[in-house]
C-alpha cells in the first residue's frame, strides 16, 4: 500500500461538504498529513450574467473559508484552491497519485443524475489516487471508534 501524503477535499456550497471536511480532517490528523480544499466554479459554462457569476464566485469563496475553519479547528494545516471548469476534470487534474480524495456525494438519482451527472462518480472512475466518498447520512468516524476496533483485535 502506498503512503498517503495529502488529503484533498473537493467542496461546494452544500452542507454535505462540511461532513466530508470533518471526516477528511479526522483522517488527516490520523495520518499526520495536510489538507487541500478545492472548489470548482463551473458557472461560466452556464451563465450569461456577470453579476450572477460574481455572486456565485463569492459564495464559493465563502464556502472555502467556512470549511477551512472546520479543518483548521481540528489542528490540520489546510491550503485552498478555487478554480474554474468542469468539476470532475478539475479535481482529477489537481490530485496526485499519493493523495486521498475525501468527497461528499449528494446521492442524486434518476433524471437529476442523468441531467447533472455525478461528480463523485466521475472522480471515482478517473482519479489516479484513492477516493473516499462520504454520503450525507454516513456514520462519522471518531477516535473512539478506532480505539474500540483495536480492543476487538
């Protein structure tokens, strides 16, 4: 098994990104590695209004700062990147083969998934590194869980 040297957490403006950040910070602390947050602004492919585009850009920056506070409150060094383009391909371009991606999944189904695609699914298929997908209602890992596991062995 290769060594993990960084945890990359792709984020957006949804609450499920906060869950991924909490879990990513837990694993970063456990592995003693840094976190890189990446957010991708894909509004330019759809927007015609500069005013609306600027508003979305500011929302992304605010989300990055809010989530950076979550990871840094856990004592993890955190860097950030805001880029533009197609989310899955920008995330895959950003990572290295010794990273661990911890990302949220909104769990879209049916027509919404067909229409919007699934960023997490595309990243899973194309990333050169390990990917952990956090579902919104997933169990949150803690140090107590690891302690209990080690006692069972």
